[in-house]
C-alpha cells in the first residue's frame, strides 16, 4: 500500500535537461508523474507529445506552449497526442502532471529517455 509523503524544498533534486530547463520529480509511479519544470529566461523544451493527457499549472513566470501564451496562475490541459514545443522569454516554474510518459521527436530522444 502506498503511503503519503512530503518532499521538502531543500530535498528536491533538480535534473538539468539542457536548453535552460531543469526538472524535479515530485511523484513517479506506474507511468504517472508529477514534476516541477523550471525554465530560465530564453529556455526551451523541444517539440514532444504525451501518450496520455497532461495538466500544467504556471506557478511563476510566463510560458508559451504551442500557440498558447500562459502566465502565473494559468492552468492548461493537453489531450493525449497533443504535440508542442515549450518556450519562455522571462523564465517560469510549472507544475506538470501526466498519466503516461512522453513521446519526443526522434532527434530529442534523450529528453524522452530522461523523463520516462
């Protein structure tokens, strides 16, 4: 049986993904995950799509996901198969929850392997 748990601010590991992006896993189990994605000013995450839906909450900053501009406090849902690039001019912190893994474009397969 799973038990509740707490991850304190100082206890999170940040994994550098390149292109001004760091990821911190909050939960990862049975194909589901919750992460904090931190992007520096000018950061970008390559075009990718998710096998399952994805929920994104903008904790801080501004981000562009595909054609959608999001700001602090905005919520965004992407259905399975939605393909997009993620960029930011100002930097941002996102809370991302997904029920399945990620399918990255083949030239970015290292991203796919890193967050599956």
